[in-house]
C-alpha cells in the first residue's frame, strides 16, 4: 500500500481582506510516496497559497487534519504544530523534509551556485555528492562557481531545482519549475523530478504549472482548482483527491 506523504482534511486558506480577499477551500488532499502531481489552474486561483501551506510557510485559517511524513516513516502533525505555535518544530520539518522551489528561484545572490546548494544540504545534514550529480545531469557543473546574477533565468531556475532536491526531501514542491525554460530544458526538468521520485531521492512531488499537457506527457497526474468570484473577492476549491492505489 502507498505510504501517505501528506494528508489534508477540511482546510481553509485565506489571504487579503474584503472586498479583495481570496479563500481557498481544500476538502481532502492526499499525496502518497512515489507520486508526481501537477496542480493546474488559472492565475489567481490559489495554487501558490496551497504550496506555501504544504511547505509550512503559511498557516491555514482552519484545518481539520494535516499530517506530513518524515524520512524515518513517522508522522508529523502539522495541524497541532500550528495550533500550538510550535515554530521550532515547523522550521525543523521544513528544513529537513521539504524541498521548495520558489517561482523566482530564491537563490542567494551573495553565494555561488555550489554554495547556494551546499547551504540547505549542510543544514539538513545530507550528502553533497548527490547535489553535485544533479548539477551534472542538468548541464550546470561548469557554472558551480558563478553567482546567480551571471546566469540566465533558465539557468537560475534549474539551479534552484537542484537546491530543492539536494536534501532528498520527503516532499518536493515546485512553483512553475518550467516557466523560464525552453521546451527542451522544460522536459528535462520534469523528467529529473519524476526520476528523482522513482529513485526515492524524493518521496513525492507536487508542482504548480500552466502547462498541464507537458506535465502529463512527463508522467505527472493533474489536479485542478475550481474558481468562482464572490462579492468579497474569490473562492478556489480543491475537491477530494485520494492516494493512488
């Protein structure tokens, strides 16, 4: 049976205030070990809000159940951690179990490519050799001593993906990982994510993308958010999504 990596029940995530607030309602969401999912929805539908919640960056306004897996197969109760404001526990789990690729890459400009990657590896107490192998697989080895400002947008995005994968996370989250890439490199990045999950270098992966067809060709299952306008802003709805059998 597939091991749960993340399970959410009855969550509400709110941003802004009326008349410009947006609410994302999540009925049931599950992702299991070995799964690669692509979250597809229009701009302003709450996709990034959902990723930030899974990454333990944004506290949900309401949640009935929220658990995340650890590498040792134990379970982290994120709902209880938020309720008790246990920021130390939330930060620890985020640092050691979650890889998060931001839409803008989020690389530190004062550090070289290799230093950007080595920092989370050291904090999570992982092995640097795996990250260097990832650099090579994306044709980035020759750039390891350069700083982000000297790289193209696509190169920075690929380096940021290596950094997110470098800690061998239980859950990989990626916000538009192919947005700045040409078709060839976009396919290569999606393939890298899928292979990382297949080889258990990452427990499971959830990406946000506007290119659902490309993600499906790469072996990702798509999940969609329904959106409707309201008098106070908008509401997004992520309906039931169970772990694949």
